[in-house]
C-alpha cells in the first residue's frame, strides 16, 4: 500500500534562504508515516494504547532538490518490509513533478518499558506490504 500526504513548507522550517532546512525532511517522513498508519486504521496513539511502541533505529535521506517556503510537498509513503520485530517505511517527497528527496526509516517494536519485542501478529498483518 502506498499513502500520499500533502503539506506546505512553513516559514519556520526554512533556512535564511527560504529553503526547507535539511533536518526537516526527516520530520516530513514522520508525518508521512503517521498518516500512513492512520489510513490503515491504526493511529500511532492507538498503537501506544495497546501497549506497543515503534522506535526509529535507522533513517536515511537522499536530497535531490530543494523545497521553498510555501511550496506544497507531496510525501509518498510505502511499507517496504515487515520482519519479526522491525518494519521499514520508504518515502518519496516531491514538489509538483520534481522529486526533492527519497528516504527510509526502520523502526523496532518495543514494549511500554522500552524492551525489544516481536511485532504482534495483528500488527504484522496490518503492516504487510501490499
């Protein structure tokens, strides 16, 4: 399954040249991931209410172009891989037809105390790449 989220670059997210500041791309990945989960019917808040947490263990971003203040950014998010205790999301961000970044995040399943745990079967089923 792929999910698309739109947002606009806000002034506070830019550098002195009005360009989206590079660490904010990772925050846009998070926005894409949380909206993806919401679209699956499992908002992150519900996941936490069930006693599960997903913590980021790795992230990567390849910057291709820049976004500027007030640009509309499309974040395409897809579930790339589901393993016993981890999941991997991949992202493509674009402005109009121009790709500005590609990246990924890997997350590990932990319990409420932060101890690593296997993904519950229901989560593996929900997260299974389509």
